[in-house]
C-alpha cells in the first residue's frame, strides 16, 4: 500500500513537473525579448491579434494602467515586472516616442532614432484622435440640417469628439463593414458644453480607406462639396455626419 502511495506521489510530481515545463516552453516559444538601449531593460514583444491590439490601444488611450497590467498578466501569462516594462514602452500617440516625445518613430516595435528607446508603437485605428480633431473643426453649423426651428444653431460649435467610442469593438473593420457607422460622443453647443451622441456614417470612400488603413481626413466633405452631410437633433442631443 505504502509503495503504491509513493508511486502515485511520484507520478503526481512528474505530471506537475512536466506541466510546468510545458508552460515554460510555451511561454518561451511565444515571447521574444527586445533590449531597450535607453533604459537597458528587456521588453517582451507580444504577438498580437487585431483584437488584442485594439484592447491594448483602448486601455492605453483611457490611461487605464491597472487594467492594462492585469490584462497583460492574465492573457499573456506574464509577471507584473514584464507587464510594467511593456506598459512603460507603450507610446500613447502613434509615432511619438514614449520617452523623448520626438515624432520620429516608424513602424511597430521600433527604436527611437533620437533617444534609442524601444517603443511598441502599435498601429492604431484610422478613426483616431487626429481624425476626430479634423472632424471637429470641419463641423460647420451654418450649413447644418436641423428641424428644431426654436434653436439658433448657427452659433453652435464643437468642443471635442471622443476618439474611443463607447463600443470599442466598432473600431474593428469587420464590424464597421457590417454596420457602416461608429457611434461616439461629441461636445456641442453655444459654448460647446452639451454632450451629444454622434453617429458617424461611413460611405464608400471612407470604408475603403478604413480597410486599407488610409487616413479618413479627406473623407470629410468640404464646404460646398456635399450638401446636408450633418444632421442635428438639438432636443434629443444627437448629431449624424455622413462621410464620403
Ligand atoms: Zn526603455
Ligand atoms: Zn525618443
């Protein structure tokens, strides 16, 4: 009986050892490390799917550092030092170095030519902060369609458009292709102070640009180019814009 017990124990230990070895090898196999010349740390380079990139992008844009750390630890089997090292090399603005802020980065997982720091520099959706600020400045309330005659909307202006929508998944091309719109928030009013639900509808050109990761800025209709591309509902605090 005792012999059998020892045998089982041995077998348990062996299984445990083999499993941890497999886990270690699996981790080693999937992780490459890159040396950062600036801080002399080794940073894990993660193989990321489109969905994972988007999740990381959204958490980074929202400055949710703790959730980001938890996600990296849980999803990629990292320890907290490895997760923190990634976060400190995850630049928030595309092509802008996380250390020296020079806008000289080129491509993903790259070294800053100015200071030598390693940057994740992940590709971001073309629906981004740059596009949203262009759209914000293009909203001409003189030419807007609206039915609420009691409002004098000509003096309205837009004080910001949220570049991370309520449903971040709507930023994935497969979802945009299906729904052809992104719904976000915009600040609009005489002082740009009211929160509006903004529906951004995609036309043929903008869908094509999105698919090919080309900037959406020239898909914003210019003055006199397209009639009625902005519809405003002041009572329900909703705005709709139609891209080209
Ligand atoms: Zn570094
Ligand atoms: Zn730099």
